[in-house]
C-alpha cells in the first residue's frame, strides 16, 4: 500500500516477519566519548540509580560513558572532576575529535561484520549520531555550529556494506532531540530532559535532513530514534517516506514530541517535581519517550517484561553498565554468558528481541570482555537456535520444573520448546503444569534419538538418559506440542 503522512495511515504498517523472527541484534555506540571513556560504576546500572537515588543522582552519576559531555557540564559530578583532573578545566570535549579520527585507520568494518554474523546476530543498529552531535558519515548537511564535526571515514557506508553482504539487516540510531553543539545547558533531571531539545527551525531542518539522507543513501531496515523528536515536525512524513521506500522496515517508539506550552510548565517548581516523579515511574516501567506516536516496537532499556506482551518489543542494553566504551568497567561489571543467554531466552519467550550493545575503543577495537560475552551467546545459539529464531510466544512464557528450575516456552507451528534455565543434574526432569499429546516426540538439539517421557500428574517427566554438558540453558523440543 501507499502510506500517507498521517498517523492513521502509518499505523496500518504491520511489523514484518523478519523482525519477529530475528530475535537478536547488535547495537553499536561509538562516539567521541570513547576517547575519555569515563563514567562512574559504583552505584549500579542506570535503573538501580534511578530507583534508589532518584533522577538528579542518575544524571550526576550517569553510568553511560556516551553521556560524558552532559555529565562534565554538571558541576561536582564524577565526570566533571575526572575531566578537570585528567585534561584540565579548559579542555574542550570536541577536541577529542582529533584523537578519534587519528585512530580510524585501524578500524576494520569487515572484521566487525564477521564477528556479528558469527555470534548469531540477525541485524545491526549503528549509532550514526549520538547526543554530542558527532556524525559517523560525511553528510551534505553540515552542523551549523561545528561544520567539521564528523568522522574522517564514512563509517555508516562502510559498515552497512559489510553487514548487508553477510545477510544481516542494517539499522540506524540517530539522536533526534539532542545535539549538544546547539546548547551548553546540561540535563540534570528527567523533567529537564524534556526541555533541552533545540527548538530552532535551523535544528529541525538539520535533524530532518539527516533522517532523509540516511534513508536515501543507505537503505536501512530499522529507524531507531532516541528519547523524542523536536516539535513542529510531522514525523509521520518521515515514517510514510520510509515505509513507501522500504515496506518491510521498522521504526521504534522514541519519537514523542513535547510542545512549547508543556515545556514552559515544566519549569514551574511544583510541576517540575511532579514531572520528575511521573517520568521516573514511566522509566522504571520501560517507557523512555513521550507517548502518542506511531511505532512498530517499543524499547525498554535495561529492563524486561514480566509476561508475554501483545505488542512487539526490544530490550536494549549494554553488556555492562554503559553503552559506550568505559575504561572504568571491570569484568565483574559485565553480565556473564549464562546471564546473557538466559536474558535472551526470557525476552524471546515474551515476544521480544534483544538488542545487545558493544562499545568500541578508538580505532574500532571491541573490548575483549565484550567479544567473549557475545561469542558465548553465539556458541549457545549455534546449538539451540531452533528454539529462538523464528519462534513465537506460547500461551504462557514461564514455568517451573519439580526441582525448582525456571522454564521458558517458545513455539513454532507443530512444535513447543521448553527451555530449562539451568542444566539438570539428575537423570530426569519434570516440567510442571504441562499436558502432552499421545505420541509426542521429545528431542535434545544435537542428538538423533528422542527422549523417553511420561505424563506425571499435571506435568511431564522426561528421562534424559545421558550426562548433559553444562550449559546456560537446555532446550527440549516437543513435537507435536502439548495441548
């Protein structure tokens, strides 16, 4: 169909099957912040800080290193103190562009794409511009504040070519509401995050031109905006243009717009406090953008769902506490392979995808600890991918074994997958509250012979008949599926 630039029209766009099937993607945060590579790690992840200490503490102690410029603009913050001590009070953040570009000769986009393919990613989302305004492609639409602020290589073009050549989909993140070259005022709480969006016609035209340029030049499959969009723009024009060019493309939900009247209200002390309270509540529930816009999927950050969601969603998070590279992070700050595999399984069972981030160093080296973790996920998927890729949620996501192990369910036509979130230690396992059809076949990936089983009251007992290798999770394929 031909989409029109109205919400009513673009809301008719269906979520394409490829995105439902994909399940696992790689996010890449690579900005000037990878040069200083600093954020505090002692207060937990971003949701821990927000939950325990509130919005002001979250911004002052921002664990996302890619927010370094905003953090150093907050007097007394750990990043501000680090910057003064390390570089001097007068050192301009944008001086890091020289270091970033000097290291770019070492970057190997083919190596990145090979790695992402190896670990089982079905799509890749690249941050083309983060909040600092540094572009990863040579746009025809130059920054009016800092015209030379872009990478020395066309990172967007080079990586897109390599990713698509390996059969993966390519997506682009772009910081639509924030560009810190247009303002020197920091974001200090959630209420201020609504009003620090540039409102000039110059910035509206700048952001709009970049989205159309990225669509026209590089044919992405995913448009991934962050936090919101400047008001005074009909964003449905962007969506309709994209869908008419790429009918099986998808857009996320972070395009919400705040009008001038609301911005003015937020500055009133009592309303500001109420806004912070309400925004905190929404953030902890996974909502990170003003509502009311069209989208194909929602993107809760560093959080998950408690049950199967009717709408498609994508959990987005770093392997550690930051998206961008952070030298302060130690191995214990990163999720282990088992935690990541179980996170992926849980998300998929509830109708989600996992967009897992890597944060490269200057020159493009992905830290070894991150490579190790995503390779571990890939190794598990290489054996058990049938229970993940192309599946859909079953009538319920969660279950338990009689031994107390958590179970997650996924399904395909004619098959049910019961995924045990630990390796059974005994010769048999009983999955509670599960009834089987006569003649059901139970299989373990990688083994030719089916497993014996029996109905045991309201559950089924499966005899493993072999010593299973230790694994983050064990998949049992049941054909035909239980009723």
